[in-house]
C-alpha cells in the first residue's frame, strides 16, 4: 500500500464513506481479538499444539469453499487434511499419555 499510494490512504480516510470506515474498524477489532486469542492459546497449549490446531482451519476452509463457493475438493486435498488431522490428534493423545504416566510415577513413587 505504501509503495503504491504513499500516504494518500491515510490522508483520504476522513473522506471515506461510512461503510469503508466501519469495515476498517471491524478489521482492527478482529485483528486485536485474534492476537489476544493467540496469546491465550499459546499460553494454554504451547506453541507446537497451537500451530498444529491452527492448521486444522484448513478443514473449515475446505468446507466453506465447497459449500459457499461451490469449489471441488480434490482427493489430494482430502488426504492432506486427513493426515493433518490424524497427526494433530495423535500428538495430543501422546501428550496426554505422557502426562498420565508422569502423574502415575509421582503417585507410585511418592
């Protein structure tokens, strides 16, 4: 934007119509909400699980593009999402099993 319009995008903002201003404010609010949510998720799940679960948004993107845009989902895309989903759930299951073993060792050894 800066390379094409320089500061014109900012100086023309007061003259923009109400819909454009509301879209800008909505975009700002969603960006702030997304950042705060990501901070919370990273704190609760850790960065690896947050990234893996965040990648599951592909399932939603595929469903919406198929339903709303009438796009065809290919077999390769289905396989990719399946592998991503299985990997995410497998990783989380391993994490839960390790935590249970650790707690069991603490109780048994304590």
